[in-house]
C-alpha cells in the first residue's frame, strides 16, 4: 500500500510541473551578492555554509535560510559570487521516510558546478555562466537525415594520434579537428555522449580497484563532469570546466554536428538507504525518492533508488535541468536512461500521459530538442517500447533483437537443425520502420534503430562470441546480459581461421547494412565502423582503460568496413526512399512516405505463406518515395538470409526499366562500380548477403 503523496503532480503537464512557487531554485546572482532557493518540504531548518576557496574544510560563514511557500527556503547573502564554495545543512524530524543529519554537508541540487572536498564530501560552486556563442546556432538536423553516433567523451579521443596529448580524453579533445574530420568523413550527424553530468564511482567498485567509466551514477543534474575537462581547465575550476563544455558544443555546431546527452534522471549516486548522503536524501528523502509507507525504497532502476517524478519537486528538478542544458549549453537533444521510471505515477505505475513526459514533449523551451527514451526500467510493467507519446523517439529493442536473430541466431540454429526457426516476415517489418510497434501518428522516425549500444557486445564481439566474458568486472561473470543473440561462427573469440573471419566480416556488413538501410533513425556505436572489440566483455561499465578506449590503428579489413559504412551513409543521404517520414497508406498518397512492394526470389509478389516460412529467407523490396522537398526516388533491396547461394530474378515493377547496383555486403571492399541490370535479369546471390539497387 502506497500512502497518498501531498505533492503529487496533477494531470496538467505544465500547470504543476512549472509551479511558480518552484521557480528560480538554486543560486541567482544580483548586485551585492546573490540569492539561494532550495526545496525541502520536510526540513525544520536549513543553512548555507560558505568555505574558503583554497581550503574546503574551512568554513568562513553560515547563513540561515528562511521558509517560503510550498516547501521552498531562501537566503540572500553577499557571499554568493562567482567562485564561491558552499554547502547546505538540513535539520528536521525523523520518520515518514526522512532521516536528517544536521552535520552532513549537502550539495545544492541546482549547482552549476561542484568540487570534491575529499572523503566523499562535495561542495557546490557558484559559476560564471557567461560565454560568447557568436553567431553559432544549433544545426537542427531534420529527423529523417539524423544519424546518431553514440560514444564516450574520454574513450573516443583518448588514443587518437591526431589529437594533442593534453587534449586526449577531454571535452576539448572531442571537438578537435581530427575528431570532427572523422565524424564528417564517416557521415554521421549527431554525437550522442554517454553521461557528462557530474557523477561518482560506487564504493563497491572503488574497493575492487575499478571505476564507474560509463557515468550512470549522477551526483548533480546541472554540473558537468570535471574529470573530462583538460588539466588546465580543472586547475582553473568549475567556471573553466563549463566553458570547455560549451566550447566543445560550439565547435561541433560550427561543423554542422549536433550534440545529444545521455541523461540519468531515474536515480542518483546516493544508492539505497544507508548509501552516500550527498544531496537529495539529506534535503527531503520522502519527496525526492520513491518509497513505501514505511520508508522502504521502491527501486525500479536496479541502482538502489528511483527519483520520484510523481512529485512537483522531483519532476521540476528534471525539467529545469533539461532547460538549462538546452538553453545555456545549447544541447540539441537528450537520451533518457531508463525513461519508464520518469513516467511512473504516485502508485509507481507507468503512464504515457505522465505530466513530466508530456511537459518534456510540449515545453516550448525544449521544442527544438530531440527527446529519445530508453523505454524500459526493471520494475513491474517496466517494458514500454512503443508506448511513449508524440514528440518522443524510442530506442527500439525489438528492432535490435529481430535483426540480431535474423543474421546471427537464426543462422546458428540453421547450422545445427538444417533450417532457420522462422521466416523473414518479422525482419521485414523492422526493416520497414516497425509499424507494429509505433503508431501511424508517430511514424517510422519514432524508432531509434540500433544493433549495438554502449552496453552489450560491440559489433565485432557480437559475431565473435557466443557467451559473455566479464570476469574482469569483479562479479564472477554474473553481471551483463546472458541473452545476446550473438554467434561466434565456429570459434569463440580470437581465431586464425580465415573462413570464420571472412564470415564474421560479412555478418558485420549485413548488420550495418540493415541498420543504415532501414526506415527509422539509425544509431551507430562508436568504434563499430572499425569493428572494435572489448574481448567479449558485454558490460564494460567499470573499465577506464584500453579495453574501452577506441583504437585508431586499423588493419586493412577494418578500413574496408569503415568504407562500407561511409558508402551506406552516402546512399542513405542520396535516397529519400530509405528514410521515410511517415508510414504509407494504400488508400492515399502521403508526402514523405515510402510505398513498399515486396517480392520473393523469383520476382513474384510475396505470398502470405512465404512471410513466415523458415524455408524462405529471401526477399526483394521496392521502396518508392514522394518527398516534399526532394525528387521522387525508388530503390530495390535484396535480402538473403540463408547460407546457401540463390539466384534472384529482379522484379517487374511499373515504371522501372533497369536497376543500377549501388552496394553489396558480399565483398570485403565496397565496389566503386555501378553496373546496370535489366528488369528480369537473374542475380547470382551469395550466402547471407544484401544488395541495394536504384530502380529507374
């Protein structure tokens, strides 16, 4: 039984999420000092403690806060100025889910900068937020032209030989010309960064001599992670760290590249009851964290706690953070980790109409940002793929699983059982935009398609390992998923067998070809374009080492793979039929939709029984687009998902007289030639391969 929460949000998304009583939380400077506003419904007293900038153990002044309306406390002081170090102390009654300790120094949840005071203590810092953006604005890449590149700030540039050593693994290093050249030459448009909100490593990892590398353990939702700044910026302090982040964004924007942040609003680094007490727990545990009537946490994240976005204060904290990063730091979009948690109501049940989810989608200040949900968490009813509302895009795990099955698990099964377990119908649905998952109103661009991500196997490991190899994580290989849908093609991990290696290379090309030729928004994981490996570790969150940093020394086959990705992205740009905005309808012509026609290997219209017949794993589909602002376009894609070669007869399609070959996964190096074939020609199709044509 969950007790009613007196601060639960109403059904109006902006009316209560933007409650004026909660405006202007944090420090705001003015002539003669500044004003701090902090929320705590449960506290009896709050005070702000100022510290010497050179000695964070030396308190220089203490100022009490006065209670205002709706649980907001306020203090004005001359000590608030750029560079000021401060912390908050809170006192109040125990019980009802709250345990106060007036000696604990707490971070201001709205700090724009923080510094480590040592021994697990942190100090908030007042920062100078000024920055000259010049005439550089957001690129605003159209959704149908968006190609996401997911990577780690440190890992991408740490080993790059073209980046100066002083910039390796930093915000500045990510925006170095050598990195920008790579992004642009590859053809991606949008750099999605693993968390850069200030975070801490879990005590358990530190005891094992490991670190939280990925960053999904947030200390503060407004401050950038200082460890990713250059040594010089860290020496100068939080002002300089923030300027370096903004400088990175500015340079990427100048190059026409968007920046999306992976944000972790579902939980914090305070872990479960008894864990670190750094901010929210010490201010108002009952309001900020989901819990039962007796104070037991309702942990739907698997990380010890879950931020309670059914309360005004919890939901406003998230929305204010998003607005800050979108406005002050000019961030182009957000990927919401475990987004289902944000959509849980006061009874902890997910609802797509949750006021916070609606407010994020409808807020004018976030109108030009991309909002990408990881549409699940680990609680009851947590798997919600396809159930977020308009304005949201979602990581499509159904796409990932079906594509992996088709090219890997099914092939593995067929080797042992003489036939694949399923036909090609489900794969075709994912290729065409997952219309069985996303509504017509939202369309194919609601789907963020991916085959790999930061968690799980890399692309190369996906085709090289049957099982995970996570012993180095210190959990006896228990962590990380066991359901990988991978296939090692005959040897586990490293092998010198050229036949196996060639088959693995082709499998990678098929996976990438499917990803980049599917309807929806594709996401590439950094390093997959080169076939990087983590030696079978599918949960490398705790390895800040060469295991996770990208290598920029590549063998010839890796350079060939990179060329394939370049070619595929070029073809995606040039052929709007591959990137429809809407689902087509038979009864009417819809602009920017691709009408799809499906044929079998004989060039005949696919019959109903063939869609799901495991004996038939070959299809041809013709997509015809009528984009609003581009020339009409038509393509033909052949997909052959069986290890036996087959002859494919090109279909007779009204208005088509010939097919121009554009790309094939069959060979290691992409062919520069574009041979022309006639309607009805027979194409000898190698085992497990894809072939793209322009239909003219």
